[in-house]
């Protein structure tokens, strides 16, 4: 897909991987809308990269309908949706409450569904949806139960959305990435010993930068989005192998 003049919405793009994606896609000539619940950070990112900004809680169906109407009024239609917004709670299993679990699921899984279900209405044949996963959608670990379960759910949602939206000529794929230097991972990336422990779990001793993931996103959208659907593309330095 040629990105020049395409209209792209990136959720959770006020910082981290989402911001890196928005910046690179804008540099590629696209009209990029940063969608985020953090208005201050979202507006700052939009101003820095020359993007548009729309404040929204992706798990709120009314917010997604408002976003759909905004895109329709200002751009006509949507060509690409990058579902990146996510929330992560870390607690011991026996301290994890139902409320904690539901909070992450609402943003990550329900939010991804709400964005796909609502915004696909303004996407034409040849459009593409890309969902962001984690290597932990299939690799268990401790203390981040809701986040990992939500990513597993998104992996299946990717396949099922791909199945139904194929009738409209819309492709739906996902990216599974490993350890990345983002604000969400600040608890360990700022500690050298924790960083080394993270690298020991990766065969290539790789901790990615947001810009690397953004480059991968661009490659998939430009090279594979017309030929693949229901697929999960992986960039994790081999983390899933251990």
C-alpha cells in the first residue's frame, strides 16, 4: 500500500510505540490522527509531528462513534487503523482484583474491538487494520495477567475480524513484539540490572526501540497489507523461543 495521502488513525499514540508509528507514517506522507485519552500528551505529540489529534477512550463506544464521525467529516474515510492503545497492571495474582483485571481488558481487548467494529464502517476495500500484540499473548509469565490475557484475546479477534472483513476487502493483521524501551516498561528499563535480565531472555540480546517497531509497522502496511490477513507478524529478537 502506498501511504502518501492515506488517512491513518493510531490509537494510544501520545507516547511510546504509538507515537513512533504516528511520526513515521506522517513522514511517509500520510494524514495521521493521534487518538489518545491523554489530551495534554496527545496534543503535544501531534504538534511535534504535524499530526491531527482526537481525544478518546477507545473502550467507550460513543467516543469511537465520535471519532468515526470526525474522520468522515474531515477526511471522508479511513484507510488504515493501528490499534496500539494499551494498559498494563502488575500485581501478585492474589492481590489482583476483578476490578484490576476488568480495567485492562476494557482498554486493551474491548477497546480494540470497539475501534475495529466502529471504524470499519468508514473503511473502503483495500484498507488495512493492524493490531499490536506482545510475545506474551502466547507466552505466560507472572504478575501481568490481564494484559497478557487481553493480548491473547486480540490475537483471536484479529483472525475473526480478518474473516468477516474479508468480505469488505479489508485486511486485519497483528504484530507481536518483545521487550521494547517504552514508558510502560519504565519500571525495568531505567535499572541496568533489570535491563540485563531482560536481555538474557532474548537470544539476540535485543531490547527494541519504539522506532524499530514503527519501521516494522510501515513495512507490513506497505509490503504485506494487501496480501496477508489474519496473520501475526513477530519482531522480538527470538524471545518467544525461550
